[in-house]
């Protein structure tokens, strides 16, 4: 099935895709856009993950959109509430009428001859392919594989007599009442699952190979709650965003400049929350703060269930899995009825779609990123990625604003094509996410690079990116604008100048 040509095609209707559509509606109302979504409803990550306790690991005042306030007082919101927020935002800006659901994008092909993208999508239920063409493609698919998470090889796992569950594929209405649960992992998913499952489980054990920094954050933003009594909602929201952005940047910068001091503070806070009976070795990472993402727990809920004995934490390696539990390298054994493999994500770019420019497949790991959102030598395309050291939406919002500025500039100048060009050889061997986390290192050969200077560096710094993306010069020498309309305009100006010169000579 062939669809009509669009100005912009957005891939994905999650937090980023819906946000991008709203920005287009607000700033470029004359743009004809469409959205392709593989799932049956909006939400993306917040529709896919449905494990117990699913919640944000960033505060909602910065994870929310910059144009629509988060009106709850919860600092870390549950998954269903976040999906509802995305759904209501889409409804408010009439985004739904632009969405084509149940379509998985399988290829994106650019033609320099026609200056357009041809995007092929598959309806996985019917097997029917649908084709869309667009002048600009905005990829909002995130960076992980929705089909499967990452599960390492665990010796003997097939012999286990209980249930093995990956959080990415949590069974609907799964009842773990009275069961002994082992959660393998130490990241954000694991520290969320452990306290959430103690409500019904007999006991929950968090089994980790190495510790992670875990910080307790307030459950409610009491400052915003009180300010709402006297100030408009949007004013309170912006004040909270500003406060949290500055606080986060301060902590991050201090972590980089004075890692030993911040490490001492984090460990002292954890020690106070854990009490005297929990061994601190389980919360002393071998790396410095923010070399990997830190985990946030509301009101110290993880520490609380450990203190109360409802859960326990073990730092060890798995020797093998038996029918009734897990044998460790130390010789210890953990009884289990359920094993939850909270072992991370499998990273994937473009939702797994093939990307080609003039028939040649783009090798993503050879390309560097322009301002963290466009690929070198790939025309008329942007990728919306959030921050790894702050809320995702902080970057997604200003990246979408940049795309709106770019599209308006192209329309004004008559350009049909814009391509980031690295004329100075700025490429490096560092991927654009630049974190030591295992899930990122495993996917290094699938990720774009970043350069050794602006605008090819991805600094993960909102205070740097905000002026650069919202106000920075578009004709910066790194973006090459071209296209028939632009050429005609330039040719017309040259002819006019020549005509005027000839008239002067004749006179």
C-alpha cells in the first residue's frame, strides 16, 4: 500500500515521538506529518514495560515535556501514570489522527535524485507492507530492542524447575504470592523490582555480580506542592525543572571533578539508610560516581525492605542453576521458585530498520553525530536521543525544537536537502553515549561515534545544549544545504545581478 507524500515522517509514538509531533504542531503548523508506531497504542517504553513497580528513574519535573506540566507531586512516577501523561498530551495536541499503528519500520531509503525518503513498514499480523515517502525523517525509536532484552548465558538455566522471567516480557497478571524470588541484576530495573515484589513474595533476593551506586530521593516534591497554593501550575513546574536541572548538573559536575568526595557522601548516605546489619560491600562500586548511571530509589524503599528482612542482597557469581535454585561460585546456594533476569537491554538503532542512502547501506558505527541528533553524511534525518546522565526528555524537547527551526529555515531558503558534513576529520573511537555501563559496551559496534570537538561531541550537558540547539546558528559551516529550489533561487539572483550589470553597461 502506497501512502501520500509527507513533509515529515516520525518513527515511534513513545515519549520522544509524541513530543516531537507536539513540537511540530505548535511551531510548524503548516507541516504535513505522520507517525509510524509498531505497537497498538502510544507510550513506547512506558507501554512495553509492565513489571511490578515499574517507574521512572528520573524526576518527573524534568522527564515531563517542557510545554506541558507534570501536575502530580511524585518525584519518580509509576509506568501507567507516565503512559497516561503521554496519552493525554497526544490527545490535547490532536496527535492521534496522524498515527499509523501496528506498523514496524523495516527500511529507510534516501534518494538524492528525488530528495526524499522512502520508508517501508510491515504489518506483522497481516504480512502486508506499506510504503511512505517523506522529505524529512525523525527517528524516535530509542536505542534498544523491543523484541528481547539482554540475558547472558547462565549455566544450567534450562534445568530450573521454576519460572524464568525477563522484565521486558512480564506475564500479564503473574502471581508470585508466597514464592522465593531471585532478581539477577543491580541496575534500575532490579532496584525497582526488589522492593515492589516484597508485597507478596515470601522473600526476594537481589543477586548482583558487582554493586551500583544507589541514592535515596524524596517521594514527593513538597516545595512544588506548597507553591501550587499561590502560583500558576506552569510557573511552579518551570521552577521545579530549573531547580532539579541545576541540582543534577551540580552533582554530576562534582562527581567528575571530585569523585572521591561524592563517593564518600553517597556511601555515607547508603550506610545511614541500611543500618548496622547490612554489609556495605554490596553498595560499594569499583568505579567512580557517574561513570555508569546511578540508581535512584524513592524514600529509600530498597534500603527499607533490606533492613526489615523482606529482601536480601548477595554479591557473587553464578556457578550454575539447579532445579530448585542457584549455586554460587562461593559455594553458597540460593533457593528459588522464580528467577527474574534483570540483566539489561539489547541496544539497537533505528528500531532494527535498514538504513540506506542512494542504495548504499549506512554503517552506523562509522558515522559521527552532529549535535547528538544527526548522522554525518545522512541527509534530512534526525535521531531523538535523551541524556544518559539526566532526564531523557530534557534533550528530546530541545532536539525537536532544533528540527522545527531547521525545517523552517529550509522552507525560508528554499533548500530541499540538509546534510551534516565533517570537513575536518573530527571522528573518534568513542561512541556517542560514552558510558562504561555493560549494556553500552556490548553494543559499541552498533552505535554512532562522537567527534573530538563541537558540534560533533555529545556532552550530555543540558546547559550547553539548550543555547546551541534553541538559538545556535544553522548556517554554521557543518550543515550543507542544497536542493533544486535553493539552486533555482541562487541562479535567479545571479541572473538578476548579471542583468542589472548589463543594463548599467548599456546605459
